[in-house]
């Protein structure tokens, strides 16, 4: 009788452990797929933010275009990024969407003034915002941690006057 009870308990424990392992494997399988999709979305977002930034910056510095045309061009560029965020909000963190939305909305204030000095002042903040957004995208996507892992394996040390100057500026402006 005692051995029958032990056998039944063993069978029940075996079933429970098998189910737990099966669920864990299923979560790991989905996690990999979700990570790959998130990474793809963040990679595309980074490229889109960078491309829009470059185009908006061209509108900022191209003083030969009328102010309204510069505004509308930068608005269209910003809306591309906002639409992408909206289409992929399932994979994007709310914080990154808010940061991007804020930076894009602020592009409209760049061209509210006819004074080019005021435009440049607001543009400087826009550039800083984009730099912060790109850094956060890299962190959110996991690429920063992956790169740190690869760098720790390779133990690469960059040297030279340009790298030293960059490190000095990065430390001064808290980059990375």
C-alpha cells in the first residue's frame, strides 16, 4: 500500500514538473520571437529618427527656403516618426514614444520665430533631444548591453588623440 502511494505521488510530481518545464520552454520560445521583433522595430525606429533628424536639420540650416516650407517639411518628417511609433506601439515602451512625441512636437516651435538666432537656439535643444532619444533606443533595444558584452570579450582599447578628445567631451557632456 505504501509503495502504491509513493508511486502515485511520484506520478503526480512528474506530471507537475513536466508541465512546468513545458511552460517554461514555451515562454523561452516566445521570448526569442518577441525579442527579435522588438529589436527589428527599435532598429527601424533608430534609422527613421536618424533620417528624419537629418532632414529636419537640413530644413533648419537651409535659410534659402521660405519659413513656411521649412516648417511644413519638418512637420512631415516628424509625422513619419510619429506614425511609425503609433503603428508599432505594441513593441515600443511608452516612455520612448512620449520622448519622441515631445521632440517632434517641439520641431514646430523651431520655426515660430522669424529670428534665425531664436530658431538656432530651439534647434540646439532639438538636436540634444534627438541624441537622448537615440541613446535610449539603443538601451531599450538591448544593443548597448550586447555591445558591452562583445567589448568585454574582445577587450578592445581604443587609443589616439581623436578618441581621447571624444572621451573628454563625452565625459564633459555625459554622453553614453
